[in-house]
């Protein structure tokens, strides 16, 4: 499984609305289209963490392809009042806010 973690800023009071927006989005075929297996959202001290798991490591490519879909554009616009870039000076796309994994461990199968 491949994972991505987006880090941004969010007021904790917005978490219910952000969760609702993603729940609506995830009821469509968009997660399947993007190769998303699981999405988890976390908040901590004004930070927002968006963990997304994919079956394969081509999730980034599939997301790039989905970016022009009106539903993807729509949720991106709908989230703007609630999610702020961690570093607005360097942010151009979610790719600019992705954390870099530096350690990974899994239980033996």
C-alpha cells in the first residue's frame, strides 16, 4: 500500500464541515477513480493532516488525471474557507504540502 500525507492549517471548529465535504465526495466514484483505498483526516493544534492510502504507488498520477473533474475542482473550492496552506509562499498544489516519509515498519505477514 502507498500512502500520502498532506499537512495544512485548519481551525478545529471547521473539522465537522471538512468531514462532511469529504463524506459527500467519497460517496461518489471519485475515490475509486483516484485509486484511493482509504482516507483519514486528523487535526492537532491548528494543523490538518490528510492521510490517503492507495493500493499502488501510482495514486499521484491518478489524482493528477482527476484534477480536471468538476467534483475534484468543486471540493477544492469548497475546502478553501477551511484549509490553509502550511506555507502559503511555497504552496502551488497539494503536492507542495505532502510530508516525506522517512521511516516505515510493518508487522510480518
